[in-house]
C-alpha cells in the first residue's frame, strides 16, 4: 500500500528503522553506553510515537519556578511500561539510581528527577489532554494502514448468544465451506487479541494499574498498548 506521497508503508517503516539503527542508536551508545533490549525498545517507542509539540503547554513563560520537564516525565512513563515497573516510586528510584535510564529520559543528574507526587500530577495532566490516543491512531495509520482500514469481522454467533451449528449434510457445500473459513478467521482474530492482552498483563503494565479515575486508567493501558504496537512493528524487520 502507498500513501498519498507515493511512499509505501513498508518504506516508511524501513526509513524509521534505518534512522534508529544508523543514527539514533550509535549516538546514544556513544553518549551513554550499550543499550539492553528493554532500553532499545524504549528508544524505539519514543522515536516512533512522541510528538514534542504536545508538551508546549507546559513551557516555562519566564515567571515563577520552571515546571519539571513534561516531555522527560512522559518518556519516563513510557519507560515504566516498557520495563514493567510497579509504581511511580519504583520509577523514581530507578531514574535516580540508574544513569542510563535517567539520561534517556532527559535528566542529566539524579537531583533533577521529580518526586513521585510531581509525577502523579503530571500523569493527571497527560490523562486530561488525551494526546496518546491520537499518537496511537497516527502510528497505526502510518504503518498498518491496510489493517486499520479493514472491515472488522463480526462474530454474529456471539452477538446472538449461540454457537452456529452446521448440518452434517451441508458440510461439503460452498456455504458450509465459507462458514468454516469465517470461523477460522474469527478464531485467528480472537487468538491475536488474547495474545496482546496477555502480553500487556505480563510485560507492559497491565497488572500494575494503581489509579481509579477512568481517564488515568485509559492512559495507563494506552501506554502499554503503544509499547506493544511499536514492539510488534519493529519485529517485522527482524
């Protein structure tokens, strides 16, 4: 599939991977040292989805004390989901103790890392603004346009509350074969969704929801989903 500018989705994906492997990763490793798989995924996520313009609302206007960098704090939350950390205190402890994680987020020293309460307030801001939903939609359109625009398969048997029964005398008919193929597609889609949710629970924050406000819960889950989306997309190139 090609976009309006004539560049294929695969071409854009390869361009992103080329930028990461040829410029971003070598520069980071020269500055902060070797990256493990978790931190490489974190960098991929940041490069693939973050739009720095969405944090201009918190830019210092020259009056009063400057706010802690919202961009750095948002990156820290992506790191939290990537590494499957339990809570904000664990995140702050990691950032203060591990120079690699701290510098990748944007802080040069441990003393600049905000407190857990400041992180909590920033998370509420991010949840209220909701820009992660747009980022995710843009990422999907950019790299998975065909799947994004595809007509979803409706599981009519589940909607009607019963399992379809195929008459044994019609199993070899074209209609029966089409029903069998539909069931296979439905099973495939369900299996894929179940794998994503399982991966979210086990590896990217799905079991660590410690907020109650619906918008905050949505943001927490969306951060994990974004990490998984980038992770699976990058695996296509390996």
